[in-house]
C-alpha cells in the first residue's frame, strides 16, 4: 500500500538531511503544507530551531495576482515560512525521489475572521467563531474556491489533499482552549455549530424554518446538555432535542451548502491542474459532522473527488461507508497518527495498516514526519519495511 507522510515546509527548509531522512522512512510520497492554519509546532531534529510558531493562517508561497483588490484574500506567511517556503521544500523533497502532493487547509482561519468578523459562523446565542468562516456566504465561497485552486496546484505537485472544505464549528482546538468543561458530545457540537449569519438565516427560510424560532429552539435544546442531563446518541439525539423535522431541515440546508462548495472547489482545482492530478478530501462519512475532516455523503463525494483521507487513529470503522461506494481507481487513504505524544501508535503501524487495508483502504497517510520523535520514526521505518 502506498504511504505518504505529512510534512511542513519548515521541517525541510534549512535542514539538508530532512529529505533523505523522510525518504528513508519507506514512503513514496509527501503531503506538504501549502496553506495552513496557525499552529505551534515542534521540530525535534532541525539544526536551527526546535519550535516554530505560525502566528496566523497563511499560504506558504507568494499569493498570486488574482487577489488584487479583493477584500478576502490569503495572507502571506511571516518569518516562520518566508518567501516561497513551500516551493523550496517541494524541490528538495522531489530531489530525494519523493512524489509531492499539496496539503491545503481551507475553512479554518482565525485571522480572516478577526479582520472580517461578518464572514464568521454565528451560533444560536449570537457568539461569533472567528476561526470558522461561514461557507454559505458568497464572498467566503469565492475565496475558498480560488484558494483551493491556487494553493493546490503548485509547480511540480502531482495531487492535493483539501482539508476543512466544508463546515467548521465549535470544536477546533483554539489557542488555550477552555471549552471542555461540559461534555457536549456529538449532538451538542452540531447544535453549537449551527450558523445564524444572514446567509444561513435565509437558507433556513428556504427550508421552511423561521430563523428566530430556530435559534430559540436550539438554545432550548442545548439546556439539558449544559446541565449534563441528556445522553448522546449522535444524530438521533439532535432529532429528539430539536424535533425530527426541524433537525432534518437544518441538515438539508447544511448538506446542500457543503456539497455545492465541494463541487465548485474541486472543479476549480481540476481546471487549474495538469492531466492526472489527484484531488482528495479529508472527510468523515457522517454528513452532519464539521471540522478538519468535513462531514460528507460518501457516494456523492466519491463522484466528485478522486478519493478521501479518512481519520483512522484508534480504529478504521470510518472507512467502510466510503469503501461501499469506491470504484476502480478511488483512493481511500487511512490517516494514522504516528506521533506517540499526540496519541499515535507507531509501534502498531503494521497491524493498523493491515486492518485498514482489510476495511478498504488503498493508501496510508502518516501524521506527521516532522513532529515525530526519532523512536517514532524508527518504528515507522520498521513497519513500512515489513510490508
């Protein structure tokens, strides 16, 4: 099974040994960040630094002329990835014999929301989520579609993986997050992620819902969750708390909005890409979920994209709904964390990969070559050598 390792440009640039070290893992591909959100990242082997602080979401190459005069546009990275950091890293990795694919984070951008607050998701209480641009708004959709095309199709790239191409919500691991005091569960996360910006209010109206009444119903539905008196059975709990018809109408609006954005963005990438360029989405088969692995309808997304990257750390159950709709050539990439300190299990990689293959995976994604310790990387090398 083909394996690819996730990499940041700052893992490679300034470290002459990095490309060969990554290639020696036994991967044939790297998934290299071209547009990424704010983060603080460890670089345990870099000769010049140990911590990289990416202060805001940015593109890791010089943004193009298409953004001139536009209100919503990507930010160039600062000192953590100056100039064409992506391009320099991609060239070095390709010279080591690795196939380079881009890694593009889309609807997750705190600086964009801070500077343009009107584009953000607004919950039923009126709180804005600056990290989560609302994908129903026309300006946001145009921005995300153009960003997908530009950041995905970098020189020499053979494909792309689009992360957060859909709804983002409450759960996002914000800096110094203090939101875990009440266990909202799957149902609460959905209810707290419903957006009430003007575009979404109009969208609910198109589904026969009154937006003010819906917001009040959402607040009422959340009360037992705040008190810790409601169990969580996932989507069935949303129906019980909000009412089956109302819940279904909100989901219909959100699914249509996400589907059409995904269709538009993938089409834009294909129009800009060379022949044979592969387009994958980081995805979850529960269409009401939101976040980095966006909720999708498996049959629909596999009719649009070349495949999906599916979170499989801790189990491979999410592969089956996609495998049921896979065709010849469909890529089902099992994403396995191999950083022990981040909950990964590199020592069981061989067994995890075998289980993923049995459940329909055609490829592996390993998170993350730059963040892992030397011991973790040694375990990865051993597991991949044993294939």
